[in-house]
C-alpha cells in the first residue's frame, strides 16, 4: 500500500502542520469577519476583498487583518 507521505517522519509532519494550519484557518477567519463588517459606503470594496482573499489567501488575510479591517466597523442589527 502506498501513501502520500512516503518517507516523511513525525517532525516533517509537524512542520507541515505548523505551516499549513495558518494558511488554511486564517483566510477562513477573515472571510467570516469580512461578512460581519459594514460596507454600506462602498459595496464594491467587499467584492474586492473577497477576491483578494481567494486569489492570495495568506497575504490577503494579512493585508486585511493588519491594514483594512479597522476601516470597516462591525454591523449592528437593530
């Protein structure tokens, strides 16, 4: 029986897990956070940020979290 990870030990698996976890979890978190934000001034910004997260997930997530997130307040349902 062949495996995808032939000749990869425990340390290599841990390194892969440490590298892959942020690159998968961070864009998902950013996407959920993006839909909680208020984009009533410019709806095209949301579309552009979604495209950024889909085309460059890790870098797009960092850009969104560090630079753009503070520009859009959280929606308040009344």
